[in-house]
């Protein structure tokens, strides 16, 4: 039996997951499937009182279970059992996600679900390996730094990678001894509820993970401004991140981890392997139809090889074939919504009207659902809207340079600094320019994350503050206390 499924056959867990069980709630926000544009459900909207219930459930679970103070290895075992269940339930979990999101079922099974289980195991292992320190002081005293969990952590995840983004937030928070109230995107909420159900089945105390559904203005604001949510972790747009910072500032002070937007450059020198470079660049902008914060959407290539490289990329773009996310043969994803599809097309048409050359694509696909042609825009200027704005779709701009200084000037974006790619066979150049690129992540002769979860991710400039993944993400879920004892 294959992975393909009938989208009308899926039972949806519509409600909020609080205190270890689903609380059914009426839907308020219309939901449409990106693959065919059909309305299929309505998402509930948690008001402040529902968020209060989730926070109270989290506090009670921490107190009753002793999660923060139990033997750390017990936390490790419970989280490892959870990861095992995620793998065992991969197909039902993937169907829930594929139904509402832009992620094809085959890619979910091979990638997102497996990676989420890996991330849970990775963060679990920090629980009994990272902690407090004895620090050097004079002989008449004993100095220590003691790490403690925050208590209740608030997490808000985006619609583009719902399961793996939930893993980014839940893994380090739980391993560090916290409870979590998580709000998934109102467009892709159901797989997060299933993750929470599996956590209870695995032995993680009920109430440590609570899922509240809703939008940003109502549910998100209630969470980020809640006085008993001690820390916020958010992945999403820069505009939404700014709104969260403003709301936190209005209602109190608390630490935040924000992974925000990007407009990432891919800088290609003439000595690069052009076939491998074309594969990496095309994959980076076609994967999830460019709907990734780290999408390499700005191609900056040495003038002498620009024509040859663009021809290779165009051939790969034109081979993309749309299909529904519930078909295991689908490789090219839909756009999340009609609103986003229209916004994307508006930016592309504005760039063309301003003088950009549309080498390929540039139109909404004539296909059921929300699909956009893979697009390459050449002849753009640094002031073009296609260069300045995060399009969040399969749109690549092309600019050329003659020397390193010009390349670095083009690569430096006035707003974003999330990721960057560099393609060259010259090791000295690679090391030199890696230091100059203003980005939180730089990939050399590749453009993608690996499954080395120890590497943190996060941005410069308005691409965010703090880090997800890596040791940094675990430590960001702990507060530090200094202790000095007179002997």
C-alpha cells in the first residue's frame, strides 16, 4: 500500500489540547486545502480564558509531576519514547499535515517526521549532560552558576513546516524541565495536536504540552502578553516578530527567541562546479515552493558564468510538476493560500513592470489549487521589490558582479541576514568571504540544512534574535543563577 490517501477521509482533532486531552471547540477561521483550494474545516480561536486554562494546566503538571526536579535521565527516557512513537505513527501524522499544509506526503515521511523524531532525541540528551557549574573563586568561598527552567514557555510555530517547527520548540523546552503552551498556525494546526497526544501516550506527564489553536491578534497576543508565560519562542515573519516584541513590551519583560524572515543571497564565483551549484540553487528555491525562511532567493553570480548557470537553473525549474500534497508522487508544493499567491504575483508583476527580465515563469499556474510557476527574474536592481521584499515563494532574482567587493555589496541586504550561500573552489576565498557575509548561517558549496542538529540557526539584523537548534536552543530554555558561599 502506498502513501497516497483520500483527503476527505481524514478525521480532524478540532479543538484545544489542554491538560492531556482534546477539548472540542467550534471552528471560527475557515480553512482551505492549498492543493485544491477547497474549504474543509474551520479552526477554533482560543480567547484569553482558554490560554489561561492552558497555562494553569502547564503549571499544575509541572508541580504534580516534578518534571523539572526529577532525575534528568527520566526526562530523557520519556522523550526518547515519544520520539519512538512519532516514528511509529509517521503515516497518520504525515496525513494530518499533508492535508492542510504545503508539504507533500512523501517528503513528510522521508524528511519532516523523521527529522522531528531525531530532534526530540537530540534535545533529550542534553537533560543529563548540560547543567550547573562550579566556577573559580578565592579559597574562602565556593562559587556556582545554577541553571533552572523558566517554568511555562510559550511557543508559536509557522505554517510552512508545522511538525518540525513544533519539534524545534518542544524538544529543548521539555528537556530543560519546562512545560509548554504552543500555538500552531491557524492554517496548519492539526499535526501539532497529534504530537501532543503522542507525548502523553509515551509517558510525558499530561499537561506539560498544551496546544491552543487560534490566530495571532487574539490567541497569539493572549499568549505573548500572559504574565505567567515566562519565555516566548517564535518562528515566522519579521512583521509578526515585531508585533510580538511590542506586545511583550506593553505587558511586561520576558526573554524571546525569534527566528524571522529572510532574503538570502547565493553568491557564485566562476570557479564553482556549475552543475552542482545549479542543483543546490534550484533545490533551495523549489523546495516547498520557496516557502522557507532560509530560501536562497537572491542569486548573485560572477558575470562570466551568469548565462551558463541561469540556463542550468531554468532547465531544473521548468521540470517542476505540480501535484496535490496527498499524492506520494508529488515533489512540487502548492502555495499556502490564495492571499499569498496573489501577493507573490503582485510583487513579480511589479518587478517586471519596473524593468526586470522574466527568464522563466512569472505566472500563476493553470492548475487546481494554489500553484505558482518557478520564476527567474534577471536584470533586477537593488531597489527592485523582488530583491527587497521577502516573497516567500519559488521566485529567484539574478544579479551579476565582476569582483569580490561588488559581490559582497550586493549580498548585504538592508533588512535581512538569516542565511547565505557561497559557491567557489577557492578555499581561501571561501573562508575570507564567510567572515564577511552578514548572515546567521552560511553554507559553502551547498544550500541546505543537514541533520546535524548541533548547528544552531538564527539571524542577523531583522531576521531575528537568539537561536533555534544546537546547544544554544537548549540553554535558551534555562535561566542562570549565581551562587557564592562563604566557607
